[in-house]
C-alpha cells in the first residue's frame, strides 16, 4: 500500500528532524507532524492535548514512539474523533514528502 510507505517514510523524516533516537519520535515531534498536516484544528477536533494524551496511552517509552506505536496512536485518535484513519495516515504521509522535498532543496 503506497500510503503506508509514504507514512513510514514521513515517520522517518520527522523522527530524524526532531532528533529522535533509535527510530522513535518524541511527543513534540508528533505534535509538529500533526500541525504541519493541518490535522490539529477545529474541523478535526484534534488538539495538542489529545495528541499528548494518545501518545502517553500508546508509547511504551515516554521518550519516544516507534513506527508501529505511532500507527496505533493515530488509530486511537481517529477512533475518538470519528475520523477516517486511512485519510489521516495519507495526510501524515504527504507531510513527510513535503518536508523531505524541502530538506532536499536546502542541501543543494
């Protein structure tokens, strides 16, 4: 599934950009990722606090989440907010493409 690959690539981009260690992303990195995609807003009903709450409930290590934990976390948020999980994962995947394209442009 292409969106899964995009989502995983985006996870890797954001975890590295936010200084994540051992292939993990911090709660701040996760919130930035959601903000960049425009998912934290009144239309979705997702707030910083809800991302933090879902992170705390899902992460085994409070310092950071693995890829599979982030997927579970997104699933938790989409269930609570009654959002389409595939659509949210797709938006998160697209954000990684934008961020990596921007990072690539800076390196040239």
